[in-house]
């Protein structure tokens, strides 16, 4: 998308559609957040939900420094430190010497961490499959494609948080 296209103001119809989508997204995020806290299958004692987000990043992105994890998860380094201590204590993550700078360390998922992650992923997949069971395959495929497209747009477009008089 060109800079000109990104800077344009949008028609009244486009802004109305964006408002409607925004309302649906808020409802969607609330539903997802509520579902994350429902007691489905408890994790290891004391393991918080954010710890699973750290584990997700380590499984998908490979070993990472704590600062990079904080960037990926949009959180503070102290939060990552607390979660990584819990993950290490549960044997799901280990600290390793950074291959680039041996004085620093990276966090890496252990075999048990990958197993726990995959178990939780399977539970999530069964839950989503149940939700989408009566949807036609074309609708599921369309939802996946459009969600990917929307996410890519969100990741690459900086929101304007100021009033623009034009």
C-alpha cells in the first residue's frame, strides 16, 4: 500500500465499516480473553498464562534473550524475568549461553516445554474445531485468510493516536 493510500482519510462508509469492525474486534478479544481464563486444563502449579506466551515464542522463534521476548510480547523485561523463572523452575525452559555473546544467556524451551506446549496447542485446536464444526470448509478457509490479512495489516500499520483536523 502506498504512503498516499495510508494517509487518506477514508470515506464516511469506510469509517462506519471500520467502526463496526472495531466493535466486533473488541467483542472478539473479550471472548478470547474470557476463554483463556476458563478452567480448561490447569498448567503446572503456579504457571501463569503469560508463561505460556513466553513458551510459545521460544518454541516458534527458537532460543531468545529476555529482552527480545519482552519486545515480541510487548511487555516489560521484569515480567519476562518473572515468567522465565517460573518456566525454568517447572523444567519447561532452560538458560543457555548466548552463542553470539557467551557472557549473556538465552532462554530455550526444553523437550518437556515443547511437550507441554504441544499438549496445550492440541487442546486449543480441539476447542476451535468444535466451534467451527458446523461451518462450511470454505467459510473456515475464508476466515483464516482474512484474519491473516487483517493481522498483517495491523502489524505493519502504525495507528494514529492523535486528532487529525483534516
